[in-house]
């Protein structure tokens, strides 16, 4: 069955996300700091919303690559965890759109919302990592290190105060994800 979405699109999306993830985290942190001291984030808030929106859309596209890969290799956990990541990404895109349209609404200013988002991201990362480990024979040599790193990064997000460590470990994980998707593109789309 031929679909519009391909592994090559997922590879490109993953590459772009790997360059945007740290600036996105940095801008969100800067905006949060400005708000915490009673300031108006203005341009920083708008820039953070825009970059977060683009990053979330690219993450959805990248995760769709893992939905395809999970289906291709018969890995239900990888397929389901990736599909849930896609659905969660859509929710984040909608939240970003609301924050762009109504700048006075900043959902992540609420610590409870931030904690819940981080916990969900962490749990999904752990499940995704287990899915990668389950498919290591069919996915390739990068599945094991990516699976282990995804579990570690996910674990750091589950515990709110270690999330900064997870943010620093996310780029190497994303590089491994790019390599996995690139191998899938070479194998299934050549």
C-alpha cells in the first residue's frame, strides 16, 4: 500500500527536530522565567510559541515514521507508543495554537500542567524505548542504544527535577532516531 507519508519525510523531520529541540527548551525556559518574575514575555513568548509549534509538528511527522516502522516489522508496542506520541503531539499543537491566538493564556505557567506534560512525555518515551528494544533484531543496530537512551530520557522526564538532564540527553537520542529512520528509508523505500 502506497501512502503519501514516507520514511524519508520522517528522516527530514527528525533531523530538523534535533536542531530545534534545545532552542525550543531554552526559549520555553526563558519565557517561564520572565513570567515568574512578573514580566511580559512579548517577543520571546511569540518566538517560543512559533518554534514550539514547528517543533511539535516535526515531532508528529518523525513519530509517524516510527508508526510506519512498527507496522512494517510487526512491533505492536512501537506502533502503539508512536501513535500515542502522534496524538499527544496533536494536542500540544492545539495548545500552542491557543496560546498564539490568546497570548494571555500560557498553559505551562501552571506547574501542574508542566508536571503532567513531562510525566506523559516520560512514560511515552519509556514505552517507545521498550518498543525499540523489542524490535532490535528487525529494526537494526541502533535500536538497542536508542531504546536504552529513550528509557533513560523518559525516566528523567517522569521525575520533574531531573528533566533538565533528559533535555540534554535528547539530542543524542534524536540522532539515533534519525539513523534508524534513515536505515528504514533505505531498506523499505529504495
